[in-house]
């Protein structure tokens, strides 16, 4: 009978520290994927970045417009005589040399670069939100482990109190256990504070400013879906927006070179001018009727022509050279980004594989043994064998291992997030 009770007690204690932890759903708890979806919509910095896309669209529209014609009106009056002149002139720039096409090409590629930049910001934001969510889940697991140990210690505390009352156990045991329970309560208070802080830090990323912290639901121990390492680099080269942005910046630099060349080519403007002039002399003459009249006449003149800008000295050579240098810099940056992408993918998978192995060791070997050891030592003490100090020492060893396991799970989670960030997956 005693042996049966011992086995049941061990099973009960081990079950309370099992590897699968079930979390109570909070009313405002959401998954990490839901947090990412909200952040991509409501994050203030990402919304500000999207405003730059609208600005680029405006510049693209402006680049497609031709220069405005120029209308000139003037009048001249002789201060000492009756001579006067009125003039109206119109000039019309032709915008030759492929200038418009070059401007539109630059603005189009600037818009594409801004879109890729926003996509890369979204990639980084999604990874940061998932990292913060994993930190919240890890802190919540630490609180839960401490709660389970506190609950078991309070049960033991009641048993020890009964023994002390009957005189079967020294009063020192009760004091030792009370100190241990108090220590765990203090440790839990610190864990709860850290959990609340991590929850609050998560809220600005998803565009929330509510006074209550945001809860996160999920399972750090569950399987994580990732692509095969063999195909990850190909996926990254197709999906990474920063690599796409490097390619677009290279094309933008090439378009700027062509724009500067267009600015150094021949340009022309058409112009037309109408002039009305009244002039005369301070003498009189006879008209056809034999009457004396002042000598004065009105002249109407129309002038048309073309004004040609001849790029003889200034062919925009300096700006062309600068743009060509920027093109070479963009090409080198793109190549560097390609190397960085490959390195990040390889490093992320290496880190994830190591964290996965560490999790398997903890879950399959370390924690199971430690939980069973505590169950045996605790039950032995309840049966009057062993000392309370042995129980306390084993409890401390177990909680240290549990907190270490949480850290391993968090490293595994972070490594998986790094893989997603490295291959360019956002959702």
C-alpha cells in the first residue's frame, strides 16, 4: 500500500512539472502572427515610410510634365515725347534631347526603390515583433514554472506544519520551508514585473497605446515550420526586399547617368513676339487735304524664331562623372548585399540547428530526470526519510534547469525568427 502511494505521489509531482505547459488564454491575448499582421498595418514608423511612396508617386507625375511656356508683356513711353511701344512675347521650351524620358525613368525607379525600402522595413518589423512575442512567451513560462513550484511547496508547507504541531518534525523545518516559499514569491514578483514590461514594450510596435499590457498566446515548445536549408538561399535571393532594393538602386543610378547626359545635350525654345510702336517727329507736315498735322506713324511688327542652347563648353560633364561613380557604388553595394544574404541564411540555420539540438537534450534527458528526482526526494521526505534541505536543494536545481530550458526555447524561437528574416518571409 505504501509503495503504491509513493508511486502515485511521484507521478503527481512529475506531472506538475511536465514538459508540455498549457497556458491560460487571456481575454486580450493574440498570437505572434496576428501581432505581425497588426504591426504591418498600424505601426507608425511603417506608415510614415509608406507616405514616402506617395511622395515618390507625386515626383513621378511631375517628371512627366513638360516645361511651361513663358508669356512676356511690356510697354515703353518716351518721357519727353509722344513715342510709345507695347510688346507681347511668348516662348515655348521644346525640352529636347530625351530629357523628359530620362526624368520619368529616374522618377519611376525612385518609386520602385521606395516600395522595396518599405518592404524591407516590413520584413525587419515582422522579425522584431516575433522576437518580442517570443520574449513575452518565455517570461510567461518562467512565471508558470515558478507558480507550479510555489503550489507544490505550499502543499508541503501544510504537511510540515502538521508534523511540527504533532512534534514529529523540528520547528526549524517549517522555518526553512517558509524562507524558501518567500524566496520563490520574491522571484515570481520579479518575473511578473519583467513579463509586464515586455508586454508593454510590444505595444508601440503594433500601434497600440492602451494602458493595459498586451497578452501573447503561443507555444515555444511546439514545432516551427521552416523551409529546407538546401532551398533557403534560393528563396532568399527571390524574396529578400533589401536585395531587390540593391538591384533597383543600381538601375536608378544608371537612369541618373542617362538623365545627366540628356541635360548636356542640345535644347531649344520657340519664341514669338508682337510689337506695336508709335513714333514721330516734333515737326508738322501737310496731309492729303493740305492740312498741317504732326509727323507720326504706327508700326506693327511680328517676330518668330528659335533659341538654341549649344552645349559647347558645358556638357554637364561633372554631373555625368558623379552619376557614373554613384552607379559603380550602387553596383558594389548590390554585390555586397548578395554576399550578406547568403551569410545570414547560413548563420541563421546553423543557429537554429544548434538550438534545436539543445532543446531535444533538455526535453528528452535533463528535465525528465530532474523532475523524477525531485518527485522521489519529495515523497521520501513525506514518508519520513531524508531531510528538508535535500528537497529544497533539488527544487532549486530543478527551477534552475526549468529557467535554463526557457532560455533554450527562447533561443530556438529567436533562431527561427532569424531564419524567416534571412529568407525574407514577412507573414
